[in-house]
């Protein structure tokens, strides 16, 4: 248990559906992240939020829409996805936006949501 | 550009045998290096990290890693593998600007009795 909880754990959706992924942390962290993990590819950083403000968006298609209503919750809204969007979506959090690379800093990951687009 | 290479996609070892997982990085400045483990159905858990100082870093679960600047490597080792070590292992390098990790593609470890 890392302190970062993602729901649902598994999701199957059609290409015309709208769904949302949820991430929750009660670690007192100020920064939260969405990563995409596809088979045989490095983890891809999708979005970074700091104090509910989106600070980074790595050229992610608009069919992925993040929302951070407060520092403890992060959502990823999904709309008209493609089969190639099937992947494990990981949420992470860290103490601060600009990770100070000292010995006490690290990112904590959730268990992920396994998304299948059919 | 920063990048991480894990040359071994899959490794199989016998329980009790020693283990070494390879990681090579490309980064222009002083790297901050990490090893994460992902058990089936789980998220990523930090095993160990290197920022500076002693190049041999001790982590959790009996793992250690050695930073070798001349070889741009940060290999993960364990002297005696346990069946519960079967998992996916990810090496990552942290940029000292902003807040990005750059992950490798991972090495899948199978442990046989």
C-alpha cells in the first residue's frame, strides 16, 4: 500500500463511451501525475498537476482530459478513445511540484487502472 | 536527450541464485537514478535511489545498485533471489529540472524453484 489509490482497477469501454479514472492520495502531497504504461514501451508522462494547477501536458490527445479539483484527487476523463489507448494508466504523487532531488523525495505510484478499449 | 535503456526484456533465474539487472542511461548532467519494482497487478514501488555520494546504494528487500559514471550504468543486484522477487523492474533517471522521470522499458524477472 503506497498511499495512492486508483479506481477502477480494470475498465473496458467502447470507443464511443465516456468514462473517468480516479486517483486519490492522502499523503499531503502537492503534485500529482498521470502516466501511461503500454507493453514494451517506457512509461509515458501524460499530465502533471501542482496545487490543482496543470503545469505540464506532454502532447496528449484531447480525448484525454485531466481534472484536479483539489490536491488529494486527480481524474482522467476519457472520451472517444481508440484501441491503441488500451494500456495501464498509473497515477503518482510527490511532495512538491519541482521535485527537489534530495534523499527524501520520491514519487509514490498507485496500482493503476487497466484500460481496454474495444 | 535523457533516456534509459534496459537491455534485457526478460530474465529467468533459479531461486537462491544471484541476480543482476542492467540499466544504462543517457543524461547530460549529474543523473538521479532510481529502481522501481512492479508486482503483478500492483503499482510501482521504489526499491532504491542514487543522488550523490557512495556509488553503491542499498535498497529494500535486499537489493543494491551500483552507479558507474564511466559506463553510464546503474545495475541492480541481489545476492540470493527469492520467489517473491518475480516482478517487473524499471530503471529511471530523474531530470534535475522540472519534475520528470524517464523510465526504461522494464525487465521482467521470473524465478524458478
